[in-house]
């Protein structure tokens, strides 16, 4: 039997998983870490923290599965975007990695916006509709202005996938799905953007060579294999951005397909044959994990709203769940199922941390509108689920306005476990919703890319067809079209009518 090992390097935890070539999950380990916040805007972590989490997770997975490390053919990586490492000439980190969440570089992002107007210029090169502190270009500019002694010593700027591959193999490589949000990579030419690098004071020699996702890089260095308890024959491969891996892991590998990931945030992904730029700047364009393929991809408010409801109003449901040894969200879902579609006129705006795509209004707030004496707590829970589905429909409307077809929707993340929520999304978007068997979609996506890289499969689409299995299909219920169309129009108008009030602090 042949196996594929995967590393999902997340924001607060790393997941190490082992799959067979059929896409069956054989073992998984999650190793959490605590982010460092030295100031209100700064978020950092030592590079060694990521490596230790990986090493400890590999050990646990090997103990769980009892597989022979010699049978592990490849390692695939799913990685968070925008987290930046600063490496010296000896290959050692000069300081803590700056995590993608870090917002210290706002002033630098503003300067870059003035220099490279995203509306007129940067969008068509980078695919990003705004220049924000998150992007590595902003972080490098901040380093140059504030830690010049470190800036002058940097030999290589690496993203987290690049760094981990370097630690494993000694090779310096990067791939497009992570590079496209650095703001110093051109998504059209697939080369570094010289004008941005010149402004930052960075040379191409300080950056990795560029590869595609799902390519073999090198086998583990012998001393690293020994440290990890793995075989030096195992091939390390290029992976992809976690959201790309997640989309691939649910089989979103063809134009016309659409996936949404309802975790704490909600991420959407539509696969494109070529970049399609939104004239209104609502939808960023990213490079995908399949060569010469792109994706319309954005984030917005997601499951954090339902978690807020659970933590503040669902103590009874959490107690019941503990007695039944089930997830509190299952209990909440059972209650939601008793409420009719449309929540008897109750509509919510789920903008508890501002509105993201497609409204992009940081001042927007959460609103419940239209509740009466007949409304119960369960109505409010259903209104939340419907509100998140309205956001999905809003983004699908933007895509279809850009002439990007959406034929079906594949769901992943914690929200995909909820049958009632999946049906709500099908009814509101009027799209077929597909739930896949493996919940760890990002890990499976990394395994698919690794399987393609070592030639087990001829390409990513072939690998996905053999490794992704559908668990359940949710068809839109025609009986609910009218009530949801009416509720959706109310949702859109409510937001538009309240925009002026959101300006009041």
C-alpha cells in the first residue's frame, strides 16, 4: 500500500494527516500554538514553532497508523497565505515570522496604494482589489522603515510553504497560489513584479524560484528524515494556499464549479480558465493550484456569527449537547429545522465585524430586523444561517454579473456538517449543494496535489475524480423559492437603507 502525508499549516494549529491513494483518511493529528501579540496590531510566531508542531504531529500520526514510513511516497502542503519569514545567509530566521493577521503596516499599505493605485494599476497585475497591511509587500516595506538592521541582513523572504520546504529539502521554491497575494508577483506573466520589488528595495535573488502547485521538489534531507522519523525516499512536493487546497479537496477543479468554506470566516472560490477582472473591484482574482488556471476568491463573515450566538444565547443547547454527547451545533440545527424558511419575516445582517465581500464596508454592523412576539430563539438562529446564505448568494450574483457561471456549489468547513444549513444554502442560492465525505478538505487537497506530483495520477482533475467522494446532495426546494427571493430582496434593501446609519459611531 502507498500513502501520502500532508501538512496543513494553519493560523493557530497545524494538522498532519495520512491518506491512502483512494483518498481515505487513515490518521490525523492537530497541534495547536498560541500566537504572539507584542502590540495591539502585531501578530508573530517563531519559525521553530511551526516546525515543532509538524514534527510532533508526524510522530503522532505514525503512532496512530503504524504504517511503514518507507511506504509514504510523498508529502503535500496546505498553507496559510501572507505569513512572512525573514532568513539570513545561513538559512536561519532573523526574527519572528509576521503572521498574515498582522496589521502593523497600515501606513505602509497606504503609501503603496498611493504609488500603485489598485483601481487603475495594481489590480490588473496582482489580482488584489485593495492594498492592505496583510500583504507581504506591506510587511517588507514596514521592516525597511522600522527594523532597518534586520532588513539589511535579509538574504531570503519566504512564505510559510517556502520555509517549510526549505527546512525539509534545502530547496528554495514558491508557487503561484501563495505568491499572488504578496503584491510583488504578476498573476498574468507568472513572474515577480520588478517595479514593486524596486520600490521595496528587494531583488529577485532574495526570493525563491517559481514553480506550479503539485510538482516534485526534492526528497527529504537525510538528517531531516531522521529527525522526523520518515524515509529519505519520500518526495516533498509543492502544495497550495489552504483555501485552494480546500476547494480542490471537495473536487472544485473545473470552470463553472463553486465552493464555499464556512468556518469562522466564509471563503468562496470559483475556478476560471483565465483571469476575469471585475470592473467594480468587488472580486479579487487569485492563481489556482492547477497550471494556468485562476479563481475568483474572497472572504467575508461566516460561522463566527453562529458561534457568537452559541456562546451568548445557547447555554441550554450546550448543556443538552453535553448530556447527549453531541455537538451543540447539532442541537441548534435541530431547533432551526422547526422554523419555517424565511424565519417568519425575521432578517439579519450578519456584519458583526463589518461587511466584507462584496460590500466591503468596515463600518457595517449586525442587525436583526422584523422580530415580533411570535419569534422564538430558534428563529434568530435560523435567521443567522439564512443571512450567511444570503452573503453566498450576493457573491454568486457578483460572479454571474462578471459572466462567471456557477453550476453547483460544494461545501466545506464546519458549516458543511449541518444538513439544515446546507439545505438553506441550496434553497437561497437555487444551486445544487454537494457535501463530500472527507471533512479535512484542505488536507485532502494537499494529498491530491502530491499524488499528481509523483505521478500516481496524470493531473489534478484525475486525482480529484478518484480521491473525492460525494456524501450527500442537496437540491433546491422549489416551494421555498418565492419566500427566499422575497427575504433576499429585503436583506439587500435593509443593508442599503442602513448604510447612512452605519456612519454613526
